[in-house]
C-alpha cells in the first residue's frame, strides 16, 4: 500500500501535459486544417471589421463635434442618438452571427478530429488538455482575425470620412479614441472566439475514447 500512492502521483504527473505542448499542437492543427481555420478567422474578421467601422465612425463624429466648424456640428447632431442606437443593434446582430459561425465551424472540427481526440485520450490526455487545445486554437484565430478586422474597419471608415470632410479629418483626428476602440475590438474578438469554442470543447471532452477512434469521418 505504501508504494501505491507515489505510483499514482507519478501517473498523474505523466498525464498532465504542459500548456506549451497544447500551444504547439494547436498551431500544428491550424496549419493542417488551414481551410477550416480560414472560415473561422474570416467570420471574426467580418464581425470585428463591422464593429470597428461603427466605433471609428463614432470617434470621427466625436472629434468633429469637439473641434469641427459650427455648421457641420449642427448637421451631425440631427438624429445622432437614433443613428447610434441603430448602429449598436446592427453590431450586436453581426457579432451574434459571428459567434454562431464559430460554434458551427468548431463543432465540425470536433467531428473531423474525433479519432485524434480519441487517440489522445487513450494515450492518457486529460479532458483539461483537450479543452486547452480548442480554446488556444480559437483564441489564436480570434487574435489574428480581430487585428485584421480592426485594420480593415478602421481604414475603410477613415477613407470614407476623408473623402467626405477632406482636410478637416486631419485637424480633428481622434487618435486616442481610435486606439482605445481598437484595443476594445481586439479583446472583444478574442472573447467571442473563446466563447464560441466553449461548447465544442465541452462536446470533445464527453467523447468516449474507443467510440471516437471507431467513428467514421
């Protein structure tokens, strides 16, 4: 009995794999399933680009209201509150669609990787390790997609306002507000990606190893 406890602890240490190993496997999985990863990433790009375009528009409007000429201020103030409420509804719906797309793509990834998951479990991988794989994979895609979305959304809005107000945009350019909105959009994009991967990760932990290995894909 005395030797049983140390042996159990030894086995537990063998089954607990480091986070760096999960990160490396997530990167490899993204490379192998690049097409699927592109679908998830593009859904994040589109959602965050739309969000950033709305936030950037609000930032430029705020800058004009603070530093712009009086005649333009009066024109912008008309129906401003109603416009912002409508924008927030559109952003909320687009982000909801983005989450649904991520969940769907990740669930398909679970099905495609059933044998891989079953093999890892048979070799002793803990459920925690499998969850880490999915969450790390989705967070990396979320980070990449969010950065691209912020660049696209912010740039497109800047070009539109530059054509509309020309040189005025340079004098009221709200750099600090745009940086704050950019950081918020990236963090939100990563959070959405992780939230969208939680249920697929949970499904993967409930797969029986032997059944998962036998499953036809």
